[in-house]
């Protein structure tokens, strides 16, 4: 395991994903300037999410078919460039374009970044991927803080700070690109010379397609839980339990912080006990935790929120590695599916839960949310075991 390269890629992941966390706060500042209604705010977020998440498998395919390591620094730069222009947008249409460009940068970074993180991980792939993945967790959490800091320094024009931050990181990634690409030591997946197309791999058999679909569905269920808690935990404590906004924000921070610790723990645990076992355990624990969510208060509620963040986010790196193991000759596509498409679908679950909250009240959100880990557990039990994965690797 090359920890220096993993630290570099993980830092680049953090700086790139800062823009994801920053955009909602930037829109708070821009809303009165452009007199945006909630639909327009939603349109900006949709433009960003479509370009940053749903389109990631496209960049993954590009990554698999061409030498595209340059997407690592370029993706980081584009993410900051688009976010920088949000504060200088003269119109709503330009704001949409800026969000789209930033999202494309985020989408470009992840498949290539996770591919080379896999190469740098050596035999301890889940442990290495956890170091890469935690960068994204930290960056996402730091985004709102940095957006507020830059706005405090220079108002809307403070968004230029994202270009300075991402530009510096992109330059660093570019300078160390030869060292990053030197991590690729898998003879069966050697990249072609720049600009030269690889031979098209044989279509995957049904025994590969089915587990990939199952894994994508498991990640979607996890994303619905993750985004559901982040979205409705503050709503529940402020509007139903009548706690302060500061208390609700603290609980959300505890949830996200626990997720960082969970990410760092889940990878090594998966290397020791198997990818499938960690995913199954996570889903099983979440059923119990969500059942207790509306039944405890005080210190127990804080402990419960911490455990929930730890459990649900602990499989973040695990599912990426699982996808790459299922598609060893298409690791870019696997990364795009796990880090982009499946996670990006989290917004669908949030929309569903919002409808539930309007219809039956905020406590019902956590009761309905219990269905997601139940479905996730059932699907994860159908995934191939460590022995089956080893057998497939021997037959390749």
C-alpha cells in the first residue's frame, strides 16, 4: 500500500467534493440576488447532481477505454472553476451552466481517482479505498463552512476562493501525475498509449451482471438512508421535538463525523472479514437503529445518531471495492456506478420521504425508512461471498 499516493488522491477527493457541500450554502446567498424561487433552486441542484453523479458511469467508461489519468487534475480544476463562477453569474442561465460545469468536474475526478487509489492500495484494497473515500466525506462536510468563510471575506465574489483552492490542488495533482500513474501494476489491465483505444472487452456474463445490479441496488438503499437522515434529522428535531437549530445541526455533524470514522474502519474490517459480511452487518444494524430512532432521547439519542452514521457510511469504500472486484477489467465503470449513479439516486429516496412527511408527519419518515435497510439486507444476502469472489478471480 502506497500511503503517500493514497493521501494525495484522498486530499484531491476532499478538495473536489468540497464543491458538493458548498453549493447549497452558496444558493442561500444567491437566492435574494436573483429572486430565485424554490423551483429554480431545485433546478440548480438538479443540474449539479445530474452532471456530478448520474453521468459518472460515462466518465468511468472513458476511463476504461482510454488513458485518461489527466481527468484527475482536470476534474479537480473544473469543479472549482464552475463553483467560482456561481458568485459572478450575471443571470440564472449562467448560474445553471456554472453548476453544470462544477458537477462535470466532480464526475470526472471520481472514476480515475478511485481507479488509481485501487492500484495504490496493493493487496489491502478495502483499507486503501477507505483512505481515498474518507477524503470525500471530509470535503463534503467542509464545503458549507468554506462557502460561509469565503462569503464573509468578499461577499458573492468570495466564490473565487474555490478556484484558488481547487487550482492549487489540481496543479499538485498534475505535478505528481507520473507517480500516480506509476501505481498501475496489474498486467491484465494495462492502459494503452495516450489517445489509443483499447480492445473492447468481452461482454460480461449474466453471473456478473446480476451481482452488479444487486450491488447498485444495495448502494441506492444505503443512499436513501444516508440522505434521508441528513435531510430529515434536523427537520424532526426542530419542527417536531422543538429543539434548537444549533442542537439539530450538532446532531447532523455527529452523524457525519461518525461516518468519517466508519469509513476508516469499514475498509480494514472488510479486508479481514469480507466485503459481503460488512455490508450485511451494516444493513442489519441499521434496521435496529432506525427502529429506536423515535423511541429514545437525551444522551441515548446522541449515541444512536453516532452509531447510525458509523454503520450506514462504513460501507462507502467497501461497495466501491466490491464493484471493482466484480468488474476487474472495467474498474472505471464500476467506480462510476458506485460513487456516482447509485449514490446520486439518493435524491429519489429523499423526495419519497418528503412526501411521507407531508402525508403522515415527520416521525413516520423514520418508520418508513426502516424498509430501506430491510430491502438492502435482503439484496446484500444475495451477493457473492468471499469464497465465490475468489473462485471467480481464479477462473478469469
